[in-house]
């Protein structure tokens, strides 16, 4: 097998998420609820990488990520590259960066938190640490580690 062999065909329009932390691709697909949306998705896992030893790559045909989905991606794999493809050409390149706060994206695990008990209240968290990720509820102060975050 040669090094120049293409493993996946290019897409005409859509999104390519590159430089995902190895092993996080499936979690991203599940969290962003991309499966069963009627579009073709390609997931490559543990692809050799020059920056890291390996990475995951997701290709989503005929769909671009929303702002909310991009923020969730940043929480799951900060530093991932989001490439918007239009007519087989990269039209936009963005890096998924951690925001300072997130709203209405995750649940607070504290059952007594106002965000869980007040009608119409939206959850809001501050990002307190990036690697490993840790967030803190602005209402009750509960801290949540990355592997315990429950996305809405």
C-alpha cells in the first residue's frame, strides 16, 4: 500500500472535523446527535497524525455545524479543526476553542440547583479548567469533570 492512497473520497459540501483527540470521534457523533439525520457521515479513528501520534476525523456531507454544536465540539475536543467545504473547496477554517461560559448546553447534576427547579431557567457554566476540562455551575457552584458532563 502506498502513502498517497486516499482512504476517503472528498466531499462536495459539508463539514470536516479534523484533529479530534484520538478516540473521541464516536462521543462527538453521539453528543452532537449526528447519526440518523439522513446525511452521509464518515468517521475515521486513530488516523496517523504529524502533530500527535493519532487523531480522529469526521466528515459530514451536506451539513454545517451550528454555533451550539461547535461549542459542544470545543468542550469535547478543544483544538479540533472545523473545515467548511463548499464545492470541493475549503471555504472556512476554524479551530474549536473553549468559550469562557456555556449556556443551555449541559445539565447541572445538583437536583436542588435553580436551573433544574425554576421554570424557564437556563443552565449556565463557567469553564474553570481546560485540560482536563472542568466546568462550574454559576447558580449553585457545582463543579463537573468532562466525563461527567451531561449534554442537553
